[in-house]
């Protein structure tokens, strides 16, 4: 049984740059046919924890993660809930801690733009390659060319590719997703699956050609 997951979402619970509210996330995810959403707030695990609890009575699955700023770019992290002690977390230190916790690291939007934190990458440093299981090759907040570049990088290095919307607003939820080949019950399954490569990254329209569902405007009111 396949599972459609948006693997990179920011909510208003803990990301000040996002105005995606918990109920909007649940309702819109259902409209889109998403089976789960991974909440990955900037530099904190708190939003993911809160969203996880809030979604329980709605029987909607939330995977908890976070997005950590490092000197090698932004990293999606699953299976680690450590405290962020640096604005730019040293990658080596992050890798050590995540490994100890049995988690995984996936560079987010590795080829986005030219900001300091997002150097346009034609090559991945070996230090980075040793610590990751996949690259985010479908990011809803990136230009298609950046995603293609990321995909080429992943292919060149034999890395798997994930997809996530990087939504900061309800209208962007689900624009990019990861389709897993197996049903994942919780984060332990998710981490195992991310290591196994039994998934593919998609733009929403690539899932199975389904049309983008119009949004019920009542969601805007929550
Ligand atoms: Zn980012
Ligand atoms: Zn993000």
C-alpha cells in the first residue's frame, strides 16, 4: 500500500514565517489526499510535537522532524529532537548527534538560489555525503531548474530523493510530496523507509496524474 507524504512543512505553531494553522493543515491534507505530513519547523522540534498531539483526535498522521540551519545548508532531520544551541549548527556535530539517536539527515533544497545559507551546489562536500541518506529533489518553494539540479546531484552520488512542499501557507501544502511504497506507522518506519529508498519524489501532478484539488475557502477562516 503506497503512502503519500508531504515531507517538509512549516506551521504557525513554531515557525514565525508560516501562517499555516493546524486545522488548515489537516483539512487541506485530506482534500489533497495526503496520508501524512511531516512537520519540520526551523530550529525547533516543538511545532512538530504540538502538531502531532493536535492531530491525534482527527486521526491524521503527523511525522515529527525539524529543519536545522548548518554551514552546509538547511537539513531536514528525522529521529532527533535535540536542542538547537547554535544559529548555524556545525554539520559535523549535528551528524554525530543524529547518528547517536538513530535518526537521518536529508539536505533540504540543496540547489536553491545564491544566499549564503544556500550556496548553489554543483558538488557535495564529502563530509556532507557521509552523513546523509537522500537529497530533497522536489521542493515546492524552489524553481523547477533547482529541483532538476538537485535530482542530477542525487543521481550522480547514488542518493535517494525526497519531496516536500516547504509550505508556509495552506495554499502551498502538498505541491511536492514523497510517495512511499509501504505504509509507515510512525517515525521508526519513516526512518527505515528513508534509508531503504523505497520511495520517489513527485510534484503533486506527478503522483498519478490527479488534478490539483481546488481549496474549500472555508479553510481560510480557521
Ligand atoms: Zn530551508
Ligand atoms: Zn523549510
